[in-house]
């Protein structure tokens, strides 16, 4: 899967910053941040095989379940906390978001937009939960338990007193301008730079 | 094949409690070659009942290789093709270093109960003397499990410039009340054995074998997990305990195993040493002299690897997590994983694919890059 959201995240990561990558997987993206952005990175990963791959890349990784509240990281410990395409897999996305903007001076979150026209059409016409190349799993065995739309996410941010610093959208090549204009309908993924209100 | 070596130190060594040895001896083994720049030296610290014999065999007749042969050797996680590994018997031990079983200066009488109480930080200082003796001025890594992990952590705090990488497996920043209680039961078993003779059994040609065996049985129990024991022994009976006439006592496999462990240990391990080692465990407190653990660890400059084992209830994962969080709070580089296993506290000594792969991959960052 071509993860265009990651390019956007990379653009937003300041040179030499300290980064916490939540759900870092095999560490490929964190390694990219280290080499291309010179960051000092720590990964959090729950899966042992993924963790070993990340360790193999020379990264520091903590085996931890994000759902357990990320208590091990003190406030303001990182310049940036990143969560890419994992928000929808969390048990309590709102608790994780609140924690992210505490641990990091800023956070970057990307997620697939469930408000995309394809999802709406699929649900509207077929009457069944959308499945696609990006969402290949059936509703009952998917790790994606908390899908949201662009508008849902922004509403949650405002509820949690989280400021949106910047928003970017990822859309198909023919629809990139539509994605910018009507993100909730045309963005396949959304990427947000956020921070705690009043920071 | 490996041959133990002996280092003799003629300068006085003073313990934390003020007691002094005018001179002392450490027995140790090394595996691999020290490179010209001295940048590939790794120290292995042993646990409660360990010794300098961490890897390989002393002769072809030896049935069991060293206690951590799983991890140390050519192509193994602690790769002796690349690294120079040093493993010594701790001061106060009973495998050849100066301790309760060796004679007091100017006499033939063994130290017995008179041997000074060592603490973890004393061992660290004595290991530093050994390093200097071997021409090593910095460890590429200090590695240990359980009590060995405590030494590795103490090294990182006491001599930060010496420790580039620190590996603490199934370890803890200090003992819990439950840990101390189990140690006390073990000591009580030894001290109440009539053959203990106030610790002077060697001078009186006695051996508190029953006390040591019982101490080991209790200790060994805490190294295993309930699930691991169920898998391994269940309610199986020893075959010879099925007797047609029903007169013979029925012996469960787990009983037989514990008895065997106790008996074997009681002839191998010195009672006074066991008392000293368990006491050193009780006394260990990594944050001693500091306001808290994080402040203590803030002195360290090492890169850390902490591993816990999911079914370990002696030093439960939470204890490693305490160390991890203290390191994280002070911004130290640390990798942590909780290995999913039924092996309990013994997990760091036993084969497990995830554990071995992880240790092996992490160790790639130790030593000069090829």
C-alpha cells in the first residue's frame, strides 16, 4: 500500500527533533525519519516480530500497548508524537489523543477518512460495511474498530481542547483538489498537526 | 574448550560495610579475543547461584556447558567471533574466588561465617579491578540476568564512563517484601540445619546439606511459573513409584525434580555463600544515595536493553518497567520488551526463539561496527 500520508508527515517533522512513533511497526518510517530528518527517535510497538525488525534497524523500541495509556512517558518528553494510521485501531482513541499532546509538544495524526465518498456509496448502495484495497478486512475481523471521518476528528479535537495547527489531505490523483476543497468527502486519508490548546 | 583463569589482587579491598580484605583472588573465564583498540570487551555478571563458568566446557567429559552457553559463543547472541567476553566468579562466591570457603589470611581455617558481607556495588568495584588487570578501560557492554542484571545496572550508575551498553534481564531496581521473605525462608533453612554449626561447618567437617537443599528447593520454585510447572510435571508420578502391592510411596515428578535440584545444589554450593548472596540481593537498592531511581539512572550514559519475562513472578515485568520508566523520564536510550513465555524467572536462561532473536539483534549495536 502506498502510504502517501507518510510523505506528508515526513514534511512536517523538524530537523533534529525528538520523536515518539506510536505503533512504529517494523520501524521503517522511524528509520526514515532518523536518516532524512536526523531525529532522535523512540518507537512503541506491541508485536514482538515487528519490534525485533525495528531493533534490527538500530532503533530504540518500547514494547507497550498504546491502549494502556502510555504512562511511561513523562509530559513534554518529546518534540513530536506521531500516530500514523493507527488511531482507528485503538480502544480509546480520545484518551490516546489527549495523552499524545501531553507527552509531545506537538503531535501528528493520520487516519483513513471514513467519510470518503467511496465509503458512503458502499454503505449507501450496498448497505454493507465498506471493503476496499485500503480496508481489505471484514467488519468482524478487522483491527480497525474506531473509524472516523474528517469532521468527526475535528469535532473530537475541539472537545478535547486540542488545537489543529495544520491539516493535509491525501486523495487520489484526480481528486487531490477536491480533497482539499471537500476533505470529508474526497480525502482518502487526513493528516493533522495538533497540540494542546494554549501552547 | 575453556580454561578458568585466576587474577590475584594484592591491594586491600574495602567492602561497603567497612570490612577489608588485604588481598583477594578472582577466578574468571574469557571467550573470544580482545581487539587491539580494546573496544569489544563485554562483562557478564552472574546471578545468585551462577559462577565464572558461563559458556563452553572445561573438558570433553563435562556434560553441561556453562550456565549461559545458550547466549555466549561463536554466532550466538553474545557473539564471541566479534566480542571479548569476561565472566568472573563474584567475590564471596564458592567457585574459586576469595570467599567463605577459602582460607583466612595466615591460617588454614576457612573464612566461614567471618567473610564480609558483599554488596552489589562491591562486586562492581571488584569487577572494575579485574577489568584494569585485563587491560580493559571501558566495557562495550555489561550484561546480566536477575542479580547479574542488578550488577549491570549498578555499573551503569557507578561508572558511567565505563559502560557503553547495559543489558539487564529479568532484573529489578530492588527487592520487594515478598522477595526478601523468600530469601529469609532460604536462609532460615540453612541457619537452622544443625550441621550449619554457626557457619563453621567446614572447619568442623560438617555439611548443612539439608538446609541448603531446602533453601534451593524454595528458591527454585520461585524461578518457575505455575503454568510452566503444570506443562512440565502436571500430576505425573515417577514410574518406579507405581508398585503393584501399593506399599511404596507415590512420588510426583515435581517432588522428585525439586529433591534432585536440592540435592545436587547442596553438594555444589556453599551454605555461607548462599546466605551472603541472598543478603546482597536483599540489600540491593539502585536508588540508594539518590532521591529516586530516575535521579540515580540519570548518571548513566549507557544505551540500555531491558527484558522481562511475562510469567516471571520473582522479578515480575513490572520491576523492569520501573527501571524503563526511570530511564525514559531522564531521556536515556532504552529498548524494552516483555518476552511472552511460561519459563518464569528462569526465562533468561532458557531457549526461546523471540528472546534469542531479540537479544541477538540488539547485540549487533555492541562493539566496533564491522
